[in-house]
C-alpha cells in the first residue's frame, strides 16, 4: 500500500510539473525535491521489514512524521491549482473555502489532531482493522499541521511566527513526553528511537519554519533590479 501511495504521489507530481514546463511556466526545484523525498520516505517504509517495536517506530517516523512535512514543503495544492482543468480547479477552490477546511487548517485544531493521533496510536490498543485508518489520519494530520506551519500552499489562516513557534514547541513537548511514557512502560530501544528520531524531524521543521521567515523578512538591497515575475515567485513561496 505504501509503495502504491509513493508511486501515485511521485507520478502525479512529476506529470503535473511536466505540464507546467511544457507551457513555459516555472516551478521551484526545491518543491520537486521535497515531493521526491516524501515518495522515497513512503517507499522505504513500505519495504522496511517490521519484525518488532523498533521497526514499527522506523515506519511511523517515515510515514507519519517525515513524509507529511516533505509533502507540505512540496506545495501539492498550489501545483494542482496551476495544472488541473478549470472545472476541477473551481471545485478545489470551493473546497479550500469550506467551513470544514477552515476548521482543520486552524493551527490549534491541526496541532490537536497531530498530537491526538500520536497518543492514540501508541497508548490505546486498536483493532487491526482500525490501524490502517489511524495511519491515514496521522498522515493527513501531519500534512495539515506542517502546511499550516511551513507549507507554501494557501490556507485560510496564516498564524503569526510566534503562534507557529508555540504550536511546534507544543508538539515537540508532547512527542517527548510520549516517548518517556513508552520508555517507562518498558519500551526500551523503540522509545529511545521515537524520542530522538522525532526530535530530528521536529528540528528540521523548525529550520524550515525560521528559514522561510528569514527569506520573507530579510531586507532587499536598494536599487537591485527586479526580474520579471519575481514578485509572483516571492508570493508563491
């Protein structure tokens, strides 16, 4: 299933980007790199042999933490808005303005969905039939949270840098507390991997957050010539 999802993501993204290039439009290379990295993360997780708790944590880190952040950085919604047919574009724009979309992309709600799924996955026994649905929820919640935090895609709410930092610290702390709870329950190496692996993903998210803020706020040299389309490119970041 993960291999199929990785293939669909990569193929859809590259086909859409190719359509942009054929009509003479540009698309930032780092966004394509992020999409490829997200697909690779899912593919590696799909091929990873799960023989115990440590392997399960590796898959979790790749699927529900690393890949959603990379997917958010690839701006899939922005790419779709520029490449899908007009009728589908209208439906997509309508969906972005629904009340439901405004609720789930509101940063406090996105944060709660991210933390709630994480704790439910590790602390509450769920039937095998529900496990797949919970993984889908965690991927979606991680993508919504990362999009609200660092993604260039359009969202109804654009929180301040301070609000984003508080949300990231909240998830950071909740993740560390969960890892310590699992260690106290005898999680051992799996709990340690969750602790340190989660910290790496969240630190990279913080780098993306403050790096994006720096690029948008740094002063521009006076008298520097502006190339055609620069304003549009800057707004898309």
